[in-house]
C-alpha cells in the first residue's frame, strides 16, 4: 500500500500513462458519463443543450451543412450529430462506449438524413472517408499526448476530401489559471461516480505551468481492486495550436472564443477553430 500511495503522489512525467479509454469504457463509468452528457446541470461530459444548439447553429452558418458529409469524432451520445443531421448533413459519429452510441442511435428521428454511428477508436481503428467536415468537440484533442495528437491530425487529414475542413476546440492558455495543485480524499469521491461498490477515492491535481499542462489523477480503492485514472489537459496559445495544425497540413480559416463564434480574447478559456486541408 505504501508503495502504491507513494507512487500516486509523485508528479508523473507528462503523458507517461494514458487512461482515456478506461475512463470512457469501464461499464460503471460509461453509464455515469452518459448521465453527465445528458444532465442539464453539469458541464462535465458535454456542454449544456442550449450551448450545443448555438455551436451547431454557428457551424451551420459557416458551412451550410445541407448535403455535407460530416464525421463527428468522439460523438458521445450524438448530441451534435443528431442536430447536424437535422440541418441536413450526412453524419457519421465515431466513439467507443457502446452505451453512448446506443443512445445516439435511438435519437435519429427528425433528422433529414439517417445517421451512421460506429463504435471505434479514432486513434487506431480504420475509419471511413472522404468527408467534407470532421468535428472534434469539447476539447478532446487536449487529453491526448503529443504523439497521439500528431497521429489524430494526420488521420483527419486523410479522412478529409480535398479542401475539407476540420472544426475543433482546444483549451486556451488562460484556462490554466483556474487549475491549482490540491488533494481530496473522500469516501465515494464525487458521489459514487467512480464505482458501484463502496470505495475511497483520492484526487491529486498537478499543474505543469511551463508546459501549459494540468493533470487530475484519481486513485480508486475498492475492497477488491485499486485502480487509477489520469486526466491530462494540454492548454494552447493560438500560435501554438496554429503551428501544430500547419505541420499537419492545415490552414486556420476561422478562430473564435469556443465554437459559438464570439471574438477570441486573452480572457477566453477555449479556442474554437476551423481549419482547411491545404
Ligand atoms: C468529453 S466527451 C465529448 C463528447 C461529445 N463530443 C460532446 O461534446 O458531447 C469525449 C468523447 O470522446 C470519446 N473519445 C475519447 N477518445 C476517443 C478515441 N480514441 N476514439 C473514439 N472516441 C474517443 C469519449 O468516449 C467521449 O465520448
């Protein structure tokens, strides 16, 4: 126990462990995540529906979605995909938790065109193509290691038709100011979010200011199992994300504060980006 706890409190080197798949696909967690996606009092897994509607309207105003072939990577329960389809786009949603995809499939009525949902890992599984638009929403790019980010951008580049567009958001450097180093130890940490059984949860948060990186590390101690989840979040300056996109063959055509279209300022916590495949 001493060794496990001692290791848990050490500052890990950036992105030395990847637990995103576990976070979204452990059966209890994936049910909890679906509840959070749909919960209108929480922004934990998705923005609230009022913001989602504004994002979809803004993207539609940029592209006129009708008849565009659009792929929503990390589509979750299809909150965006369903609405893109109602605007007339032909939508493919990709995600790995089956609970979310089943929910998304159940929500297709009212769409102008049928949605296609795939249970797949967008970093490793074969994905269809070509698309006019690929979306990656809710700052999912920020949870990836530098190598995974390069892999994902090059896969998106391959998925896009000539002149196709990537629409994504990332955490801005300003949002790192809200992060502090802290430790929380609680029985049933986060009201039973982590496990069905009794458990003790420890959250230890790290900030790496020089790398614009934060980590929320969770140790979940159940009667019969102890396991951990690491939530890495990379924050970006505009020139920083611009240069990564350029290296991957993209040219930014629009920048906003989030994907709702307001002007980006130094106080913005999120950068919304539209980038064209060159
Ligand atoms: C924060 S949620 C956002 C979901 C959705 N974009 C929204 O805003 O409602 C991130 C989603 O990305 C999915 N995801 C993360 N990594 C993935 C991967 N490698 N392949 C497929 N889906 C992934 C998760 O399962 C989760 O549903």
